């Protein structure tokens, strides 16, 4: 249930509608836009007459939402969500690039990565300290020690940090070191983890599962939002199809589809989306052209010796060139670059 209040509706009128919704059994989420206050009611039933609410003072319109997700729906915040993290806007006019190695390997490696990222103009550094590897024998990450190295390297260059949280017990640790918590593709439907992330007030980047539909991705975002954490960004990182030429099939159409269905910022990860270095830059360009609000890309000073995902990791020169190209594309489609 979505109730859009009239422009200039008074606080008393808004409170009155909230009280009525609560009486009807709804949990109410309030969004204050530039013109209108929108009340999202998550409730036990969707089968009553919206007119019952439309007649209340100060109400402009009321919609029954048939889609399973409500808070993640574009209707909830038609103007879109901008997540501001220490001066960096994600989801606003400026394209935001997050880049760095797949895994944090050493102080020397992450310092070099931070130089590459900052000098090319990206604002966020990535690096996994807890790695969801397909094989239990592969490198699993440096853990807290890695997070410390990543945070130091980021702070020296005023970069934000994004790093993956693999289970709920790691949330306090990740929240201490990282500005954005990444939920990996394999965890997109780890509902216990999502519920716990709904309780914190830290931005989360939610990756699309390898076989997840867009609706399932949005429902996973809804899990966190229904707990009160509205700072969610969604990440298209390729899905599994019958095609074997690329590691995954990058769903470029997910960008405009998500922009239509949800107000949440959309980030594209062409590294995991293709699995091959030579395809990453073209897919990054395509993603920006298709409307992505940002990119998440793997880069390393020596990708051929990276401890994980080397084949899809850009060299510094390729990364710098990509940054220039995506900026030009962003400018061409009316975004700031
Ligand atoms: C990663 O970002 O390094 C990663 C493991 O991503 P995904 O969850 O998309 O596979
Ligand atoms: Mn990786």
C-alpha cells in the first residue's frame, strides 16, 4: 500500500494517515520527498479499497501495490534514491566508480591498488577480506588484518571502502572498517544475513545471484529495507546461462529494467560479468550507456599474479583508459562524469 500525501500536507494530516494505517495492521515507512510525503505500508493484506484512505484529509492518492516488493519499488520514491557517503553521492547525476583487487593480499599490493584507483579518479576502493571461493582449497582472504590494510590505504587517499560480508557474525567487523558492505552473489538469498543487514544503518551493495531473476533481487533488497535499512544499491554481475564464452552472461538490459522498477542505485560489475579482462572495458562502457549509476571493477598492479580472479582483473593502464571512456559516455548521456 502506498499513500501519496498532497503537496503541503500538514504533519497532523500525515500522522493521522499513519495512525489509520497502523490500525489496519500495516507497518509504515515514511519517505519525505521534495514535494510529497509518501507512506509505504507493509501489511498483512492488500485486498481492501484504497478509497478508504483516499478520503482522509491531505491524501492525494493511494495505490495498492501488487508487486511483492514495495519499499524497493520505484513508486515508493519516484525521484530515485541518492546514497550520500561522506560527500560521495551514489545514485545521483555523477557516475561512481568502485575499483580494486578481488582480494586484499598484502600491504604493498593494496597500497599500489589504492594509488591506481585514486589516480584514475575512482572514489571507492574494493578488496575482499573474506572470499566466497568455489573451492575450499582456494585462498579464503586475510580477514581482519586485510580490512585494516584496506582501510589504511583508503584513508591515506580519501577513498571510501567496500568489502564483502559473508555471514551475519562478520557484520560488526565489516561495519567497523568498511563504508559499504557487499553481499555477494552466492549470498543474495541468505535471508538470515539480509535480515541482520536490515537492522544496521550502513549502505549495502547487493549483488544479483547467479541464477536470480530481477524480481528475486528486488525481494532480497526488500528484506533489508523492511528492517529499516534503505541504503541499498543493487549490482548486476552477470548470470549463469548456457553460454560458455564468458564466465557469466552480463545482463545489460538489467540496467534499464532496474531503473524502471526501483528507485535504488544500480551498479554494474563487468569483471564478474564477463570473467575475461579483454571484455571488461567494453561491458563497462555498455553498462554506463545503459544507465548504470556506477561501476564495480577489479584492478591490480600485476593481475597475472593476483591471488584470485586474475583473468578478469584489469591492468592499471586498461583501468585508466576505461575511466576516461566511461566519463565521456556519462557526459554524452547527460550525467556528470
Ligand atoms: C567479488 O566481488 O569478488 C565477488 C566474489 O563477487 P560475486 O559475489 O559477484 O561473485
Ligand atoms: Mn572477484
